[in-house]
């Protein structure tokens, strides 16, 4: 699941791999007034204007009471850990399976995938900016075994303060 704002839509026009990743997503949510305006012009209005920093904390609050295992991937070193603490505060039943910063070299990908898969996570939050996070999820989500992959942009920075 990912978000699309006017800037990302422009990027997607010039980046076929990003377009394919968006097309592959189960849900692309419209973020910002640019997309709302485009929807009106194209006579295909968007139903809601949503962004990750609003939706994700709400989503976690609404989770059922059973434990949900979450892995945080992205942002600068140290930030995901702080964001994890904040998410636990929002919903104490969240089990943080782990985290990793988003500036790892390509040759560490397999190691990170193995780590996520080992924890059998339910939700993978990918916060590496667009389109990197969408491309990463499109390529690797099945290997992680996570039931849900969310591309969340600057959410960890926001949560970490
Ligand atoms: N980021 C990352 N790896 C990268 C590039 C960016 O983890 O190679 C992180 C960056 O530190 C920030 C997030 O991705 O936490 C992107 O934030 P931004 O606000 O730019 O994203 P947006 O919400 O606009 O997609």
C-alpha cells in the first residue's frame, strides 16, 4: 500500500519502474490537494485525501487487540528505533520485531530480507522516500513474508520528532 501526491505522480510519469510498482500495489491512496484537483479535472474524483503521517497512527490505534508484529525499515540511523518507541506508545500491543535504517548498500539487501523473514512480521513499514520504498516493496515484499507492506515516506522522522 502506498501514497501518491502530485510530486510523486510527476515522477511516475518519467519513471516506468515506479509506475509498475504503483500499478502492482493493492492500494494507492491520494495524498494532497494536487491529486484532488486532478481528480476533479479528469472527472474521476478521489474519495479521500490521505497521507501516511495521518493515516498510519490512526490505523495502528484501530488495530484489533491481538498482537501485530511490525518491522521498521528506513530513515537515518537511530530514527526508526525512536519511531518504534512512539508506535508502541500509540498501541501497546504492537510488537516491534526490529528496525533497520534506510541507507544500506545493495549487497546488504539479502541479509535484511532474511532478518525480516526470520521474525515472521505482519506489517513492514518502508520509509525510504518515493520511489525507492515503492520499488523496494514491489521487488522484495514477497521475500519478507510480511502480510502488508506500507510505503510511508517521512513517517519515522515525524514520529521520532
Ligand atoms: N530515506 C532512506 N533512504 C534513502 C533515502 C531516504 O531511508 O536512501 C529516508 C529519509 O531519511 C526520510 C525518508 O526516507 O526519513 C523520506 O522522507 P521524505 O519526507 O523525503 O519522504 P516523503 O514523505 O516526501 O516521501
